C-alpha cells in the first residue's frame, strides 16, 4: 500500500506543469466600503456566474418567480399643492446598493398622461429582503433623462450618514445624503417623509445636489497698506487668493488672484520726499 501511494504521488505532474484556474472574485463584506478590493462587490441577490444566454464568467441575477419591486404609483403633488395622478410609467435608470439589503433607485416618469410640466425624477429606497419600497423624493428639477443612465457609488460619512454620489454624463456630478434630505430643500420649505412631502415636486433646490456647489464670487476691496507693512510682515510683493470651506472643511476652488501689493520699509511721511526717492528694502521677504 505504501509503495502504491508513493508511485501515485510521483506520477502526479509538478505544480509548474499544472493548469491552475483562479476562482473568480465575488462578494466581500469583511472590509469597509472605502477599502473594497478591486473586482469584488458587497452585495449580490440571487447572483449566478452566467447570463440568460448561457455566457459564463458574467455576473447576473437569477430571475425570481414573484414580483418584489413596486414603483407603479405615479401620484404627485404639483406646484399648486394639488394631489394628482400624473399617469405614465416610472422607468429605472440607475441603482446602487446602500447597505442593509437596501438599494437606492433612480427613476424617471415616462410618458405622463395628466402632467405636462418639466421632467419628473424620483428616488426610491428598496429593501430586497422585505420587498418594501419607499419614495424618498420626487423632483421637477433633477432633469433625469432616460437616454442617460445613472452611475452611482455609495459611501458612509460621519459613521452613519448614507451618501450617494452619482452622474449621468448629462448633468453636473451630484451627491445626496439620504439621511439628511432637508439639506436640499428650497428656502421656506420643510420636509416630512410621512406627510407626502416625498411626492411634492417643487420643494427641492436642485443646485444643492451639486457635488461641486455654485458659490458667489467674493468681492474684496483693497483700501490701503500701512507704512509698516502690517504686523511682522516681511518686505516683498504680496498677492492674495482665497477659497471657501463648507461645514466639513471641504474646500472650493481658489478664486482669482489679486494684483501685486508691494510691502517695503521706507520713509513715506516726509513731504519733501519724492516718489523716486523711495529706496524700498534691500533685503526682506520674497
């Protein structure tokens, strides 16, 4: 028996000659979303390693046998505060997994029959375990387009706030904090998820969804430079440039730089001293 086992082990090919196939990367939940390994995913429901056409090596969802997602309701509250059925059909144009078996869904109302205003967009939170669908917001200014599918990524900020960053290659890059939707309201409006504010179309300031927000150009008037050049300011030529910080200390871009401001140590108080008599400073700052 020992000799037979020895012969079998000798007859096996060496590791260099073996055709070793690496298993495909799959679902990894052992790390934070920020440290997700390349080629892996955090969530897959009914995931299979082939398509409906039989192509292997492509991750797809195995079809279920009962309906779970329901986005059939087209009820809205228009700009006049009137509850109405807009008609038409919601079309999903993007989605992203946001943890706890939930998916954020981007949808656009296609071919409404009772509404003729701007394009209506909607965000849903869909739980794949309970099949519960919750409307988060309905807007007439997000300007989704069915021809421009949305790509999104999900991040946790401040330990608990669910943030989604998304783009459709049509509008500017945008973000939404799902747990702080009142940050995106237009002036004078309030938000109550349980009071049908999720279907009011005119309460949102869509500029606040911008990933790179619009800010007002600062207007600073230069008045004067003290003779001493200020407190402990080295002689030299100064130019000033500023930028804004938000509450999380995220900076905006730098704005335009000022004209040069010369700082020097010299006597400018003598009335008999001409301009070309000012010698400036031979040594000092840069």
